[in-house]
C-alpha cells in the first residue's frame, strides 16, 4: 500500500493505481485475523479517499470505482479471514483429540524391565489431524520381557482402532502364551477377526531372556537395529520374508530367529517413518550410519539425539509418524 501511494503521488492521476490499494486487505486476510484485516481495510479506504481527493477524482467514475474496489475486497477479506480462523480452530481441536487418543492408546512403557533399560520416542507427523497407527508395548511376562513395535497400514481413526485391537491382544497373549510363535498366532487370529476392510499390520516381536539371548519374529516390518557396545551396528534381518498380520491368507507364519546381546549392547525397534524419512534431496534417513548417536550413557538422551537428527535430516515436520523403542542391557 505504501508503494501504491508513492507511485500514485509520483505518476499522477492518469495512471490509475488507486484500485491496487485493495491488495493490502487481500493479503492481510491470508495471514492475519479479522481485526487486523478490518484495520488494514479501513486504512486502505482512508488512503484511497485521500489520494482520490489529492488527484481530483472525487465525484468521478474512476474515484468511485477505486473506492468500491477497496471496500469490496476488504469485505471479501473479512469473510475469508473469518472462514480461515474457523477452520484453524476446528483443525486445532481435531489435533488435540487425536493426540489424546494416541496417548490413551500408547500408554507409558516401563523404564526398566529385567536386565533391560528402555527408552521410547514417538514423533507425530504434522499432516492435519491424520494420526497414524504406529504402536509399541512392553510386557514383563513369566517367559521374559516381550516387546512389540508395529505399524498399521493407513491413517486416521480406523488405523488407531486397528492398533488398539493389536495392542489389546498382545497385552493378553504376551503374558499367557508359552512362546513367541504362540503370541504371533494369537495376534493373527485377533486381527483377522476384527478386520472390517483391507488393512494389515506390520510388526516385529521380541522376547528377551535373563541369559541375554533375544528371540525375534518379524511380520513384514523393518528389521531391528543392533548396536554393539564397541559402536558397530547392523540390522537383525529375518532368515526369510514373512507377510504382515491381517492378510487373511493361509500363508506360512514367520520363523523365529535369535541373537545375543552383551552388556552395553542395544537394540532399536522402529517404524518405517524413521527409515523412509527423506531429506530435501529425496534421500532416505541413513539409520545404520547414524547409530553412533545412541552411544550415550543415558538411553533416553541417546534416543532423543537420534530423534533430533531425524528431524534435521528431513528439514521440517515429518510426513509420517515415527516410533522408536530402544532396549539396552544393563551392566551386572
């Protein structure tokens, strides 16, 4: 508006810049509230009236046209600002409800279980209120500490509902069933029984024992990351690929496989929101190469450092939820 005033005063009334004052309230409606838009619109009208008087256009068709243009755009800007603020309030309310639902679903995990120290991180994607179905749980069962990290296909409340079914079934089966394969079979039955449409769940199950051996079972989920005490890192990949939970097909169940963790070793279970996070150059997050960030004395600090590095790699908000669960064997 300042530029329009300067140009109009310099160029004179023959150029016809006065209607361009309406750009002020138009842009104000995009970034400001109703009060700011109204003030900018009123200022534009005052400037338009003063310039029309200065140019001798009051009472003429160009003067009336300029005033009507500024007044009309100001009114439209007020309406647009009101609609935008209402939508922003609705979206904020939806996000609040979604976050509460997610917190109820993903209850806090124990910070210690058996010989394990546990740290957890959950980073929500900033994509309206489309919360995902990432899930995790730790159960201290008679057979050892049992863990699940999974990801429901799709987004929204339907994905959260499916995640709730998986977690409820795991919390019961992990305590009752004698081995991890039986837990997996029970999850498969529960998911297939409650599925209402084409939806599946990738998941990795882990069972740790007092002798520091770990049994893993992978349902089409990203392989856990093992970080040794000396800093070396590798993915604990399954011997063969297995289908996710809920496919509804009579397929061979995944085969359990094992590994051993020494004191100071760590195992990171995560969802694909971590490994599929891309930087501005469309490169995936190099999780294995960034594993050195986990070599902190406190596992919570190490996981927080990894989470910050992930957000820095993306260069902005994540496009998908990212859940991480870090298990570290304690000394002694």
